[in-house]
C-alpha cells in the first residue's frame, strides 16, 4: 500500500471511529435520559398519615402537643419505611405471639407489652453491645434478679417462655413504683432507678412531660408506632396475606432432672440432631448439661414431620385475606 492510500485508509478509519463514538454517546445520552425518566415515572414515596390518637396500654399520648406529635410521626416513618424489619416483625409475631400473649394475660400485664418485645429484639435472640440478650434483652444481673438461670451451660434469657415470665415480674415491680404502664415500659429501657431519678429531679410523674435521654425519649413512641403498623398493615402499605407468615411449629416437651454428659447423643436419642436441639432450646450454651442440683429442665422438640416446609404451608390459611386489617385493598388507590 503506497503512502497516499495509507492516508486515505487512516482517514476513513478515523471518521468511522468518530462516527461510532458519536452514535454511542448519543445512545448513551438517550439511555441515561430514559433511565432517569423511568426513575421519576415509577419511583414514588408518600408520607403516611400520622394517627390523631395513640395510646400505650390504654394510656393516651397527648398528640395535640407538637413535640409529641412529631416524635410519634418519626417512629411511624421508621416502621413504615424499614420494610424488611417490619415484614419480619409480622412473620415472626405470628409464631411467637401465641406463646407471649397468654403469659402476659396470666400475669395481668397489658397486651401492648408484646410490642415492647418487638421494640427490644424484633423477636430474635439478639445480643446488644451492652450484653443484653434474648427476646426481652435482659442483662445478666437483671435476668438473674428476676429468676433466670444464667451460667456457662444454661442461659434462660434464651428461653422465651421463662424470659417472658421474668419480664412480667419486672413489669409488676415497676408498676408498684410508678403506677403507670407507660412509665413501666420506659423503665424497661432506662431502668427503674434511672427513671425514678428523672421523675424526682424533674418533679413530674408523666412520661410525656419528662426530658429523657434520646433512646428512652423515643422508646414509647417506637412501641406505639409498631403497634399501629401491626394493627393496620394495609394502611401503611403492607399487603401481606395470612399464608405469608411463619406458622407455629407443632412441638412436644421432655422433662429431664439429671445430668446430660453429651447433648449431641441426647439429641440423637430423640431422633433429632444437635442443631435441631439448639434451634428449639437456645438456652443450651454448651455440649453438656452438668445439672448437679438435679433441676428439672424442659426440652422442646419438633413433632415428627413438623419441620417439613410443604406440610407446614398446607396448615396455613390459603386465602388472600390481609392480616387482621379491616382496610381492604379496593379502598387503597
């Protein structure tokens, strides 16, 4: 190829490359423009309406006060837009509330305290940086004070039934002092002594009149917001069906009053493995149970076939009814 042809070929190549680049830039510009247009067309965030009334355990919140209204609204927004946590709340509550509710009732504790457990742990055996553990987030000294065994081998903060009973004893003690269920709930976050000092120093006996640390100041509003969204899920955009929730797993119990040297072997004798034993009895903390005092421990185990997912689903309601909400889908546009 002579020099002239090389220049012609090079020029044609340059023009072709420039043309491709210009077309790509134009297409990319259109793509970005279309992408932004789709975003603006389809992405919408609406502000949920804050209820005009709210209460905890029958004690009304003074929502006519601007700072009370705004504090409650903040927690309504949090429960509405933290979608993954709120959906898990619904799913887990369907499994655990049937255990928690009767214990509260038996101990004459208002039913609203079940929402306190959600505020504490979202119904998982959580561990906080301060060492609070389990559904009810007891720290070790408080758990032991209210009758929970907490050792290297056993931690009854992880026994939902016993921890709920312990929480009820705490609520009863707190109520004897404060005579207000709202203050009882606040004391669960701040501590009875800490809340009592705030009441004494500020010379008021109403939660909504107290100036508190940020966590305790938000605490009751968070619980009331959880209660509101739980009771009216469709109103806040949660179109969940009864069959979407975690079912209660059929179980049976075994009582043991002797030492168990090998819990894995013990599990095999019950036709399960150590993992299943721990899943249903998370209060076990080791591979053995010394039990020198011959205390009676109750092990919970799944009934035969109850861990089969398809079998569990068949036992769930299969209709499209939205969970405990009177607001129907055709009322929402």
